[in-house]
C-alpha cells in the first residue's frame, strides 16, 4: 500500500474537511474531534459529490419533548438526495448492512522520519530542511 501526504494537520481544523485527488480518486479527509477519517467523494446512490455535503449528527429522544444531539460531526449527508453515511466506517445510516461508501486508512506522522516509501506532494531540497508540523497520510491499496 502506498501512503500519500495530503495535508498538514493544521490545514484541517476540527469539524473541517479537505477534498483532494489521489491516483484519480476524489477523496475527502475529515477532522472529527481531532481524529482524521477519509472517504471516497462519491455517493453510491447516484454518484453525487458526497464530501461536499453537510456534516451533522443524530437527534435522539428517550421521551417526547426531551432530545439530545449525538455523534456530532460524524455523519455526512449527500448534497444531491440526502443519503447519510458514517464518516468513521462508511456505513449508510439507512441501510448499514447493504450500502456503504469506501473509506481509507488515515495516519498522522512526523515528516522528519524516513519517508523513502511515502509519495510526498513535494520534492526535498538538497540542503537540510526543518519541518515543524505533522502531516496526514492516506493509504491507497
């Protein structure tokens, strides 16, 4: 599996997203409470741009009139027809056993480590360079 540097950690704030292209695939990277998740920017319903949709959560109620918001920032809704998917595992909120969107493994790593097996979006200079930020990597099989 090849790893691809897609962003510095600071580029995607909590609740934010970045849509990027890796090997011809449009992929959305989401920051959910400081953890990063990546999904294919393609709704399985009718191929809508899923990662452009609204990110929300669920409203739950134990008794009428008393409700609370759960899973804040973990659910994405396709902007075309409103299909909802879990950002953490790609499962459909309506048909979790039958419909899902592709997810990708995400890691946060120090760019100063040996990166000989990582495809970076830049070429290193021929003199020492210091990088103070961590980068987010997405693995594509």
